[in-house]
C-alpha cells in the first residue's frame, strides 16, 4: 500500500503569494513608464512650436521696484531672456537664475521707479520668443509683514466674521418661542440660506481655480474637494447614527465649519484688496460681508432650537464660523495662492451640501412625527425667504 504525503501549505505562505500577485502589476507598470520616459515612444517628430508655460504667481511692489515670483508649469525647462516693463526693456536680477526647471520657481527683482496709483504691465520674454504677462492695475506699496499690519488684518477678520455671526446667534431666544411648524419653517429658511451659500461658494471656487496654473486643474480641484468633503461628513454621520449620537448641536457645529471655510474665502478677498492698494474696495467688502454674515448666524442657531446649548456653545460656534475670516485676511494680505484657495472653497461647498442634506432629513422626520407634509406652504416660504435674504445681502457685496 502506497501512501502519498503532500506538504500542507500554511496560511502565511498563501498570504505571501497573494501579496506577490498584488505587487507584480505595480512593478511592471513602473518598469514600463520608466522605459517610455527614458527611451521615448520612437516618434522623432519635433513640435511645431516650443511648449513653454510660465505662471506669474505674485508681483510685490517695494521701494526699489518690482519683485516677481514665477513658476514653470510646462513640460520643459524655460529660460527668461528679457524683461519688459510698460513696453520698455529693463534690467533684472534672477534668484536662483533665469533658467527655470519644470515645477521650479525663480524670483525676479526689477529696479524700477514706479509711481503710486499708475498701472503697469510686466512682460517676460523667453529665449524661444514666447511672452508671459503680469499686470499691476493700481501701483501701491505691498504691505510688509509686521506686527501692526498683522493685528489690523486680524481686527478686520473679527469684524467681518465673528461679530456678525455672533449677532445672528442672538436670535436664538426669539426663535425658541416658535411652534413645531414654525421651527420647521426656520429650518427650511436655513436650507435656503445654505443653498444660496453653496452656489456662491462653488462660483468663487471656480473663479479662483481658473486663475490657478493650468497643470493643477483648479476647477477640477473644486469638484474633487467638494465630493470628498461631502462623502467624508456623510460617512461620519452614518457612523454616529449607529451609535445614536446625532443631535442638533452636532449639526450646528458642522454647519459652522462649512460656513467658516466660506468666510475664509471672504477674508481672502478683503486681504487681497488691501494688499493691492484698493482700500476703498476693501472697506466696501467689509461692510457688505458684515451685513451678509448676520444671516449665517441665524442659520447656525436653527438646529439648536430643540437642544439646551450653553453660552460656551454659542461662543465656540461664532469662533468656528467667523474665525476663518481672520485667517483668510492674513493669507490674502500677505501671501495668496489661488490653487489652495480653490481647494478650501471646494471643501466648504461639500460641507455645506452635507449640512443641507442633514437638515432636509430633519425636516422630513419632524414633519412625519407631527403628521404634516414636509413640503408645506410655511416650509416653502421659509426656503424662498432664505434664498431672497442671501441674494439681497449679496448685492451689497457685489
């Protein structure tokens, strides 16, 4: 009688084999990409025109002249041969040098006796003859990063963000006196406020995304950030629902967080206006945004009507929703990056959309408990009124 004894494979050896099959495609993909990058595709045709892309990120005005920050987002190295200021060739110093590698940066210092309030056009000419233009609409000394200016911008952000949101939260005791149908109408008004806010956030994000270097796909970043933000908060909510932890206070905090990212964008606009010398525009934006943001405090207070929040809760909500305006004013006034700003707006839009979804569910649930329809005339009136209020206050800003 013949007995065959076969070796028994352990679980560890099987798991190692699975990992090997998971790694092999990745290794082969890396090898293929490396071969194509080093050896090419075999096609030797030269491009008809040179492919060069330079993005002028920022123009700083000092007492000595202009300082221009340039980023190369093209596929090849670029060498800047000439600098032209208002149709006149001008000397310039390059740091680290006139040749910029892909995704590399250089700083161009142009000694020029500019005149305050005059417009200027700076043109960079590459060795291949391509032109890249940056404009200074109104010449003004770029504010230095000092303690005084830092505190001034913080005070502006405080006026624009925390103060109006706090004033809106003061409506809480008045709204607590509403009936069940009245509370549902207030919640619908909040949805109207947020609906207008999310459209506005997307629009501002797309505008900044269009200003970002094309290689970063700024408009796509807004969509990606919004989608991921929405799904992340949705997953957090579903996890909390299983644990029975959903409350009006949590909804208010999420709403304050989403609105805070929107207010960060408002601070960016104000800081950039003052940094570019447009003080009148900056002052006008402060007044408009302050009136506009009072309605945001009303919306944040609405989910709290069935809870018993303390004064610390209201203080935290005001800081969370309005505090980012201070950070935005600092960023806009001292260093502005349209790519990051577009991402922030996308995250904010996704967060606001998720809050709209949650409040909508709350309205449907409460309407079911009371036996009234979710889409009623009081709720419709609240929704329409919320949109109209935001539209009317937005006109003051625009």
